[in-house]
C-alpha cells in the first residue's frame, strides 16, 4: 500500500514543473505580443501623422494655385494653421511665365514637402507634365466668377 502512495506523490511532483513551464511559455508569448502591439500602434500613429502632413502640404499647394491664378507675382505665405497642422508656401519665379511652387506641411512632428513647376497660360496653369490645375475666368470652361476650380 505504501508503494502506491509514493507513485501518486511522484506524479503530482512531475505535474508541477509542467504547469510552471506552460505558465512561463504563456508569459513569454504575452510579453512578445504586447511589444508587437506597442510597435504597431506607434507605427500607425507615425503613418497617420505623415498622411496628415501630406494633406496639409497639398492644401498649401492648392492655396498657392488659387493665389497665383489671381496674382501671378504672389510670393508665398508662411506658417498658415490648417486643421491642427501648418503649411508654408514659397513661390520662386523661373522667368516671366514659370514658377516653382514649394509647399511644406507639418503635423505633429511629421513634415512633408512638394515642389512643382507651373507655367502660366491664358486659360489654366499647367505643371511640367501637362496636368491642368484649373480654368481661369473662362465661362466656356466653367470658370465664370470662380477663378480657380480643379478639373
């Protein structure tokens, strides 16, 4: 009878290290996943801020195109607040009918910049790829009193 009791105690003693090993593996997995989630959320916030900085930069460029449609010698603007971010636009003359528009947007530490060469036309402004940025006071093209409208 005593032999049966000692075998039962040995089985209990073997189960304890197995349980500790399973708990250790679970703890390591939880810690690893926690680190992955933390990195995921950090990267997501960086991506979100970079995207918002890009949209802020684009808003600055659109502002420049509107102002250039009304005054071809418009020099640019600095530090304009835009939905929690800001943008600055610099316009550099490249002769009488060309301008380089550089727009820089900032949002929560992220910064994006675009620089596009545009040329003046009687009806619209073009970039060097021939993309139209809007009609200038041309009622036949829908411009009318709206001096700059994306097409």
